[in-house]
């Protein structure tokens, strides 16, 4: 079912914490670069300095510097439009981890493509491609107004911009490594959401099952208490119950705790009560 992405009025006070922090950091970085141009050399991504001089902060700080006002505006709009929905679904910590993971993958492509370059790379194309990819995978049928006029489904927008960046890099009309570096944010984001989360969920399920298996011990002397003091001990979860618990845990990881229905919350409450230490 196609839905139109809600366009709430911009309210800085009600922004989610991570999105607010990124907006402020981008604004501060842009203004600082205008006032002191040397900041771009110190905090931009200069492959030669990172590899041979160990300026290891640059793969992080270059994301908050912009070369033009237009680039800044597009980044701020992208963070606000896509980031708030992603942070709402994943939470602040997971959202920031994903944002910087896409940014670091872009930096790695720059470093590998031109390790001896002394040219400073700035901008957040990698995280922007990553946010677009994440939003398109979470809400593929949402309608985005491209250039604030043309309604297009989120999945189609991501495909269009990915192909456009790919062919622009191959054509040689723009800096190829920079274009491919931006695409790395999209590729890493897709792999992370499509496969890594699934693997992580399966590993957690295996760990839960392994940790719940207790080694057999010799039975202790049996003491029969008075009937009035005996409380029935809950039965261990059945196989079907565990399958339902795993499904609900997967839903929490992908959509957040708020997405649970009352019945699903009841299942998790019963599961937690059963597994309390006696």
C-alpha cells in the first residue's frame, strides 16, 4: 500500500537527539570552514595525512564539513527527512552507528583509491546515500516529493539516485572515485540491513538457547512443604512459545519496542516471568 511521507513542520525542539546533534554539527562545521578555511585541511579527509601521518580523526570529522551552501542544505534536509524516521524505528545508538558506518566506508574508498592524495575530501555523501537506502528498505512504498514537486516511491528514488551516481562515475564527467565512494555508503547500508541484522538475530537466538540449557545435576534431597506454601512453578516455554518469542524479538530489533501489540507485550511479559531466577 502506497503512503505519502508525512511532512511535519520543522520543529527543532521536538527533533530526536541524534538528528538534532547531526544538524548542529553540520551547521557548525560549515560556518567554521567559512571563517577559517584551514580547518578543511586539518579536519577534512586528506588520504596522505591519514595513512602516513596517522591523522585518524579525519575519517570522522570530514563528514561535518561542506564545500558549498547547496551541499549543506541538501545534507540538512536529508538528515531531517530520513534520519528522524530511521532513529524513531532503531533508536539513537543504532542510528548513529549506522550513520558513521556509512561515512567510514566512504572514507575507506577514498583512502584506497588515492592513498597519496593531498587533496582534502569533505562532505557526507556516504551517510546521505546510506540514509536514503535505509529509509527505502524500511518504507519502500512511502512517497517522497523529489525537488519538492515530483511524487516518487522511496524505493524508486533510491534506485534512481544509485544508478545516476554509478553512471556519473563511469562517464568521467565528475570525479569517479568520489562518486563511487558515495555509492559505498549505499552498498554498505544495504548489506548491513539486508543480511547482517538477520545474522545477528540468529546468533542472539542461538545464544539464548545455549545459555538457557542447564547442565544436569544430582537431585537434592526432596522436601515436601505444606500444601498452602506450595506455589505452582511455571512450565518451561514450549517450542511454539520460543518461536513466538524469537519472532517478537526480531520485530523489536527491526521496528522498535513501540511496534508491539498488547498480545505481543503479554507474551514477552509471560516469558520474562518464566525465566526469572527462583
